[in-house]
C-alpha cells in the first residue's frame, strides 16, 4: 500500500466518523393526506395517531389535528392539545420506536386562553409560549420520547406545528474522536520515519 492510498484511506475513515449519527431532518406539518384524513378527530385519554414519521399520544386530554382556523396557527393544519388537568400531556415518539432528535417545534397558545404567556414543560424543562406562533429550538438528541405538558389557564389549548426531527443514533464521543486522531497521527509519524526508498517502492 503506497502513501497516497494510506492517506486516502485515512480521509475516508474521518469522513465516515464525521457522518456517524447524522441523518436528514424531516418536518411534520400535518398538511399531508394523513393529516387531512384525521382532521377534527378527537384523540384523548390514551388515543394516538401517526403522521410523517412521528406518533402523537394523548395522556388524559383532548388532542386533535385542526385546520387553519385554530387561533394563532399559521393558517394551515396544526396539532392542538387541551390541558384540563395538571398531569395532562402529549407524548411524541418515533413511529415504530427508536431514538430520535427533536430539533425544533412551532408553539403558541390557542383556543380559550387569552393570557399573554403560558408555561409548558418539555421533558420536564419549562418553556414559555405566547399568543404568537414561534419556533423554539429544543435540540433534544437521542430521546425515545418527548412529553409536552402544562395547563394553559387550566382550560385552554396550545397549538404545535412544523415539528423538525431526525433519526437518532450513536454519535462518536469526544474521546472516540481523540483516539481516531491519535491513530492517524501515529500513522503519519510511522510514514515519516520510513526510509524514502521504502516509501517510494511501497
């Protein structure tokens, strides 16, 4: 194996490592045929539906795919959820199971709630939403589920749209990168120490 082949092999290894765990993002906007087919269907008290790669499950209260008439929506189909009890929550999972990354989500206060702000809990972390549909970067990586809870005024709904996610997976840890770089550095040192004639005839 000559020097050029060794270097190309090393570059390929680094490229594969850099792309490990990377996946193209998808966006659930509820505007496809599935979203249209379940429009206005109530899902509550354990009910669920799947659309565009994610599954949405209600834990206790009413959940819908609604059209653009939802207050504070962007005028297209959206997911609304009602919090009538403190423990009411909506759970989002990857359809078929597995790890995924929830990158961002559009959220706003919706039906029957005139308060300027409300606080939801996203996997236990507080998130303040308003009367304006806003994109929130969540950057939740390698999770098996995301739970959104919180009770807007103990009676209102919140709306969600444009849920940006990607498939999760094993991402090399910093220690792994360090070991790879050390190995490549060692390879370089060995090549430098080889006699020139040996390198030319390799």
